[in-house]
């Protein structure tokens, strides 16, 4: 019976590790990390504000926002003509801070 418990625990750990890997892949781009940093400071932003802050084209910003939204890292709400993005998975900022503080 204990072997099943251990196997189940190993599966849970494997699932958690896969989830962690998927989340890290979803933020593994300098533009995505910068988007998260901006949202940490400003709380919500629209595509135009990201374009101005990052000096990137709309298509580039939209691609990265959609990728992170699909993974549950960001959420969005429409306010008037604009869609505003927010950090949905707040813990992701801790990962970025941790990595930023690593030695080179």
C-alpha cells in the first residue's frame, strides 16, 4: 500500500514540476519579463502603453500578452475601447525577483 502512496506522491511532484516548467517557459523572454515588471509597478496597462514603454510594435506586444494570458499569468478586462492587462498570477513576480538577484 505504501508503494502506491509513494508513486502517487511522485506523480504529484512530477505534475508540479511540469507546471513550474510551463510557467517558466511562458515568461522566458525579455519582453515578457519587462511586461511583468511594468505591470508590477503600474498594476494595469493597455497595448498602447506597453508599446510606448517598451518601444515595440503592436504585433510583438500582443503576441507576448496573449502567450502569458493563455498560461494564466495575466488577465485582461475591456474598459471602453481599450483592453487592460493585469498580473493574475502574483507569485510570478517573486520568481523574476529571485532570478534577477542571482549572480552572473
